[in-house]
């Protein structure tokens, strides 16, 4: 596989989990990598680990809340420092600040989840794309989920925000293709990260995942990193506007049941 030598990449949510794994993969393939996130101590530790695995490239961080437009603008500017350009954006930052039945949901938590996932991704694309235009093109990868098209009971804000990311990605791909900027998204299933450890440790929610996965296992960060690396790199220059499922076939069936912890 061709490398990413000389490319500059920005990964939001890069201090841990899938974002960290993808940033490390980019760096070991030769890219200069900037990771962004809200917790400076976590970012600093992640930079040290990535740099040790990828000597010869620049690895740096930017403290950034993706819901803050000024933060996003600064993170994009930081990511251009190694080369003067930005070739790759992986908008990975996200999460859920809501859980429970729709009729009993707190509106502030619902809005905050949409703001983090959907608006945060929008702001990253808004500020990364002009830099890529000036540099002659690039690749943007959004972070969706199987929740973007398969219902997860009692996680309506998360599902709706991920579905919104998928349409945002399609609109951005349509608008930016003429500038040689490709925009795609990945749709991970259940992945073994610290954030999901309360599920991957076992129990009824994990059982509901397994029951709906033809390839019935928990995914790894490396599973996702391989797919993001393909979409980010030179192998996929004719791929845009696509949603790439990495889920053991979960989307062929139905979503997991979080009723045991969120059902109210």
C-alpha cells in the first residue's frame, strides 16, 4: 500500500480510542499528524506515544472543543504548520450526552449531543475545506456509526446526530468534489475502546450486539483505522460521498438494545 509520506493530517478526538488509533496509523505511514481534543494531558501523552512509534514525522496537538468555532479554526491552523497544507481531516470527535426514552428526554442533553456530533463535524469541514482548496485537494472522513441508519432504542439524539453527519458528508462531497476534495464517512459497530468498556465487558447489551452480527465479535481500533486509512490515502482518489460500514455485518439486521441501562 502506498504511504502517506509528506501529507498533513488533523484528527479530532485524537487523544484516545479510535481517533488515537487512526492518528498513529497515519503517522506510521509517513504523515505529519495533529491530534485535537479537550484534555491537554491526554493529548500530550498520546503525542509522545505516537511520536515514539513514528520517528521522522511531526506529531503535535491542539487543545480543541469542536463545538467552539474559534477552537476549530485554531486547530486547523496548527495542523498546517508542518507543511503549509492540510491533506486529511478525520473528524472523529463525538459522543452522547443523552440517553433515555424520547418522551422523558432532557432537551439540553439532546441538543448538546447534536451540537457535539453534527455541528462539531460541520465546523471541522467548514474550516478544513478552504485550506484543502488552496492546497489542491484532500480527503475528509466523518465519524458516523451503525446508529446513523439503524435504530438504537433510547439513544435518539445519538442516532439522529449520526444520521445528520451522513447527510452532511454527502452534501459536502457534492459541493467540494470540484476542488478535488473527497468526503466520506465510516460507520463503526461495537469497538473495544475505553468508552465502550462497560458494554464489551459483557452483559445483555453486548448479547444484543452479538445476536445481530453475522461476524459476531467486538471490533478493534485497528479494524477502523485500516478503513479510515484507505479513505484518507491515495488508494481511494475516486471514492467520495460514501458510508463505509465496519461492523461485522451488523447493519444487515437490527440495532442493539440499550433498554437494560437507559430504558427508564
